[in-house]
């Protein structure tokens, strides 16, 4: 499906969706904090559901950048725009 991104003054969000194996990489960066998760996605209608893999390393869970939220809902606005939380991500050209 592609890579979608949004860069603001103090943040950067990126979502890469792989259509061949339904894998994804979600990255959120704020100031000094870099958070990411990988997992599988599925689409139902105009919604994409992201399910992050469980973290096996305890050090990653205890780190400041760990994503506590393990499930996300992404709304498909159109072919080039996805809405994650309150952020509209645009397809990377």
C-alpha cells in the first residue's frame, strides 16, 4: 500500500504498509523520543486496523519510547491520505 508521513514542528509520524504480507511499521517521533512498533494490519471497509507485535525484550518495554498502545485504527480518507488519531498522513511520493 505504501508509506504515509506527516511532519510537524515538533513531531514526525510515519506508517509503512506492506500489501504482500500485511506487515506494517509505525514510527512516532517527538523531540527526543522515538517510538515504533511493527505488526500486522487488516482492512475492513474504509478502516485499517493495526495490531502491534508483543515486545519480547523487557528493556524495550521499560524504555521511554515504548508504545503502550498496541492497537490503532486508521481511517482511509482517499488513496493518498490516511487519518491516524488526529493526524492526517500523506502518501510519500
